[in-house]
C-alpha cells in the first residue's frame, strides 16, 4: 500500500502550539518533496509549507512565516509541521502531501499522494 496519513490535529487555544505528523506507508520518502496544505472554511486549499527531498529548502506561506516549521525524518518515513503561536485564522483542515521530484516546490496540482486531512481548530 502506498498511502500517507495525518495525525496530531485537534483543538488548541490561541497562542498555543500543535505538531502535525504525516506518516507514509509503502514507499520511501527520499525522492519526494513534502508539503502541508490548509483549507480554511469557505476558502480554497493553499500551500502552507514545503520541504524538498534533501531537506535543504523550506518554504512557507507568508501567513505562517516565523510561526510554523516543517521538518522531515526519512528514516521514520514521516514529516512534521510544528505550529506555534496559533491564531483563530489558522483553523482549518490540514493536509499532508508528497510530490515525487527532485525540484518540486509542492505545487498543489502536481502532488502525487494526499492524506485525508485533519482538523485543526484554534479557539478560546
């Protein structure tokens, strides 16, 4: 089986932190760029962060720069999104996704594998 799945979502207070985890099964991540996407209520899904296959390049949406951090652990076939100083506008369904390619910057249209999504709610 080739699939990925998110975990770590839930309800958190504004200003709090949460770490999302994506675990891949059935394939190694070595040649994949890995991303996190978010779909807020009433909005289109957008790329939040991307890390390339080597882990050297990391990109973040302007709205989360300085607050979120993406990382990967190829040995564990997992990647992470550390979210800090969470705001209500960070609420939404978060998706992890993987894109096979050495030069990928996680374009949504080209992602090869998607998780089912996990809900993050930031509310007091």
